[in-house]
């Protein structure tokens, strides 16, 4: 169990888990000298406002949705408060007289109200219900950074089709290059054979001309 202000952890204690639904947490001590108080911010020890949280094993902290209000605990308890973002539930983590805190879904819900009716701006509507009769529309919520990204099947199919087309084109180009390379190699061999034949023919003619010239110069 942790006590912290806006920037730093003030103190913490170790909780004891008694069963699957209950744990006992000693309240962390808060000493004035550990808060680095400034006179312009706090006039007395009674006016200090700190936050309480829990550090859970192997649990990554998420971004909480904080809703400000007044007298929020006068007529309702945490069990009577229901917060929705679109059609998805925002899990309530704390409730005070002036503040409600809940943990929203990791992925932004569809742009509807809690009944599934589409909103005009295509954003999910945040609604707080207290009991069965009180309903408050807080506003619309847009996730700035999504923690996880879900690709629709159409996008996955398009990517797969594009990859398949690219592979086919690559194979066609490779086959054309190999065919052209083989054709060039055959042409080179043909020219080389013609050159060898021409060379042999010239050599033979030169030998015959030399022999004829030798007979004319040195008759037997």
C-alpha cells in the first residue's frame, strides 16, 4: 500500500493477503518532514491531501480516468456507481466526495453510448449511473495513445493479398531474368562457335596459301 503526492512516493507498507478476496494493509505513516511542504501551498498539517494506491505483483499500472464532482459519496457507495465508456465498463477503483477514479478498457470502445446507440462524433460516451435512476453524461472520450492495436479482418486480408501479389511479381521477374540470362549465354556460345569456326577456316586458308607459295618459290 503506497501513499504518494503528485510526484513522489511518501511511504509504503506491505499488505498481508488473508484469502482470495481479502487483504490487510497497515496504513503507511506520513511524516511532515518527508513531504517537503511549502508554506504557500499548505497552511496547516490538516490541509494536506495525498493519494493512496497499491503496487500489485506483476501488474502493469494503467491510465486511469478521473471524474471530478461534488458530494459524490453522500447518497451512493462504490457498489452503486456504474461507469461506462461506450458499451464497455470502466472499472471503479476509488470514490471520494469530490473524485471518482476508474480504469478504462485498454482499447478505445466503439463510438456509442452505453446502450449501443451510435454517437454523432463517432466517439464513446462516458456515462455515470448512481443506483437505478440517476444518470449523468460526462462527455466523450478519445484515446490519444492506444496500448494495443486491433487490425480488422479486411486490413489483414488486404495485407496478405498485397504480399502474395508482391511474391508472384518477384517470381515472374526472377524467371524473366533467368530466361534472359540463359538466352544471352546461348547467344554468346553461338558467337563463340562462329568465331572458332572462322578462325579455323582462316588458319586453314593461310596454310594452303603458304604451301602454294612455297611450291612456287622452290619447285621440285
